[in-house]
C-alpha cells in the first residue's frame, strides 16, 4: 500500500475544560516566540467565531496545530500534517509524536495535569490522492496505523477504521500510560534517543 500522507491526529480532553480556551492564545503565542516545537512556526489565528471551526490555530510549515472546544465542552488538540516531514519519518508516527508533545505542553503550560486522554487517539488520512486511488483499502490503512503506532507505544493498539465523510478515520485505543508526559518520554524526538519509528 502507498501509505497516505496528510495525516491528522486528534486527542480529546478527559473532562470539560472550556475555561482553558482563554489561555490557549497566550500559550500558542509563547510557543511561536520561543520556537518550542519541531517545526517552523509561522502564526497564530483565532477562529473561535466560526461555528464548528478550528478554534485556535498555530500555523507551522509542516503541520498546523489546533485546539478547539467541542459542543459538549471537551477540548480537542489536533496535529494536521501539511507536507512531507523533513526528517523522513512515517507520517502516522510523526503526527502522533507531535500531537502527544502538544498535549503534554498544553498540560504543563496551563497547570492542568492529566487533562488529555492518553489511552486513545483519532487518526485521519486527509489525502485524496491516496485514499481515492483504486486499490486503496481501509483494512490496509488500519494495518498501517497499527504498525506505526505499535513502534511508538511499545504495544499493539486496537484500531477500528471507518469512513468519515470521504476520508478514512481510525479510532485507536491502547493500554494507557499514566500521563501524556509518559507517552512523550517514550516517543522519538529528532536529535534525542528514544523509540525510532
């Protein structure tokens, strides 16, 4: 299978935290100023006025990072790949690693421990060129997600894939780490030692 590009990973908060949205803009601007992510950060945009929109968006060269409040008051933190990664890593593994890092840093910079659910993630392939090609298989996408995240999690996760409008969406669950920091410490980060994906 030609693995899809333009992968998105989405983590959700364990509990309702609508008041955190007031802090996200300041946190994103701090990250932009300090360059704390493994990406060239470009700008911060506020789309809270758009119904069902992206909330706060931290625009990067390789990925966009967003935090939005759902209708039920749950926060979603999403990492959306825009182009091939300069480090050559698998898109599923790299967007997962970056998503984990964003969640850990949001918890750390907002002073909210155990904010995000670190036992599940949604992985979507927003790549029409790959997912609309004859021969693309949702089962193969599920296998690819399982293999990629097994190397990151050091365990084999459960993966259920369905079609979300026109794109495949994988619901991934695993035996939970205690914290996002625990997941982040296990993940591979360029320039460090860790699990190579």
